[in-house]
């Protein structure tokens, strides 16, 4: 489906809010004199007030954006609670007071002076830095508010990353994938990407299709963003996710190719390219494009058609197990039986919900809570190998009961939100607690 107009309107609204905040802060910064500390005592409060006001406007817009974009997609936007936009004012993404971060512009100017730069040049550099900080904290207020609004809207199952060009290669790679509502929004300083709440990955638009965005760039810009070898691999049909992740995580370096230790084991386990890097491929191809394409296929860089979201499904569902995939399962562990159960589930597409090796983390928590509750009901200490030596105490019984009730409530909440077919609801029925 096409990108909802509510997403475009929200982005423009956020741009206006952020631009106004930057304008106000820039005007205040322009009054800075040679005594940086003294000048900041004059304007610092007004700078903070301008940013807090912008954060409040951005958050309020973000809260309203969620029902608007869901309504446009024909999705019920009823929420279970009201999000307070004021809670997103005055802070940063890492929890620091925004006032502390904004004050960093003074230290930035001092650093420039220590490096031998003149007063006006130092203030100009620090002012540019301050403007980026203002943009970041205002954007973050919006993103956090959108995330909170999605959390309180049960039908908002997840979101798609919307690009706002120009974008870096990492943001391009993350675009077009469907993320669950509780998966954090990854962003870097100066990142201008946004959420598009939905129930399915939206395709067919340049703002969410990484391949459409890449192929729409001039060749020189493709090479600049991805590097010449990786950009050529993408032009030759390679998987953008495999290429970028392999390069950024070093999954094809010499240690991974030959190591029998943990890194080598992970490479083999996750089928990461372990024979040749993209650079190796083009060097070996010697200018022969057909040979280069064949080597890209043999080394796992071409995985099929270039589709948004990729061909190698990880944690975002839609894979072998319906609403979740192998990447959402437990690691299988070092126990041979557990590993065998995990591999059989991956190979067959059928898993035993009562097998811990193939349970999600939430399922494992519920299962463990039920088993501990049963042990306590029998009078055994579920945390001790020998209950005679370490008997069940009232404190331990209360702890077990509280955890059981907490996990049971989560299962009931899921049942009420998504119905009987939910993972926790299914497990609860099998365990006899729902």
C-alpha cells in the first residue's frame, strides 16, 4: 500500500516544530558574547524553555499521529489509556536532563577556543552543534510519544521505518522492515527517520523500500554511502541486509572464516558469509560480471529477489512459525537434546510449545512460573535441589506465587488482546492454567 498521508503530514508538522525551535535557539545563541559562561547564564533558561515547548508540541503531535495513521489504514485505533505528552518534555533519549545537554554548547565553544579558533568561529561551530542537539531532542520526544501511543493501542501491532532523505546506509537497511510495537526505534544523532504504525509492512514507496531508495540514487552517491565494492554488489543484485551487516559486523573477516571458537561457530550457525568478502568476490572476478554474480550467490550475498524486508527472516515474524520465526526462539543451548529440538523445529516448521528449547522468552517465563508454582504447592522449594536441606519458606512461597500471578496476568492480557491463538494463551491452555 502507499505511504499513508497521515505519515507525510506528521513528518511535515514535526519539521515545522523542530525548525521553529532551532530558529528560536539560534536567535538566542547569536547574543552570546566573549564571556561564554556569563552569556549562558543570560540565555540558558530561555534556550531550555524553547526546547521544552517544542518537545511538548512534538509529543502531542506524535500522540495524535498514531490514531490518525491507523484510521487511514482502516485499523481500529481505540486505546486503553491516555498518553500524557508532558512526560516527554525536558529530557533526552538516554535519560539526561535536556538542560545539561544544551549547556554542552558552551563547552563545545571553549574546546574550539583551546584549539586556536577565534571567538566568532568557535561560537559558530558550537551554535551548529547546538542546533543539531535541538533537532535531536525534539525528534526524540516525538518518537518516544509515538512509541507510547502505540503501546496503549492494542491494534498497533508494529511499525515500519520511514526514511526522510538523505539517509545513511544503516537507516536505509532498516527501512521497509516490520518491527513489533515493543522493539525500540534505533536512531543515531541527526537521524530523521520516523515510525509508520501499522499491522503489516508497507511496500511500494521510496520512503520504506531500501532498494527503491538505493537504485534511485546516482551511482556516485551509491558508492559514497556504501563503498564502491558494496554498492556494486547491490547493483548486481545482492541482498542489502547481508551486505551491510557483513561489512559493519566483520562477519567475513579471517577470524570468522577459520575460527573454531565462538565467533566461528556463530558464523556457521547463522549461515553468515564465511568464504569471501564482497571485496574478495570482485577481486577474484577480475572484471567478469557474470563470474562476480555467481560468486556473490555462492557466498551468500545474493539471496533472491531484492525485496524490502529481505529474504532471510529474523525476529520480525512471518517466517516458519507464523507470527514469529526461528530467530525468536531460544538458542537451543549446549544440551544436545535441546539443540536437536531447536533444529527439528526450524527444519519442519513445527515446534512443541512445551519444549523450552523452542520457546520464546515470554513463554519460558510463563512455563517456569507454572512449574515453580506446582513445586511450591507440593511443599518443595523450587529453587533448591534438596528441599530437606533448604526447605520451602513462607517468603519463597510468596515470591513464587507473586511471579506466577504476574506471568498469568500477561497471558490473560494477551488472550484478551489477540485471542485464543496467542502464544502465551496457547501455552497457558496446554499447562492447564487458562
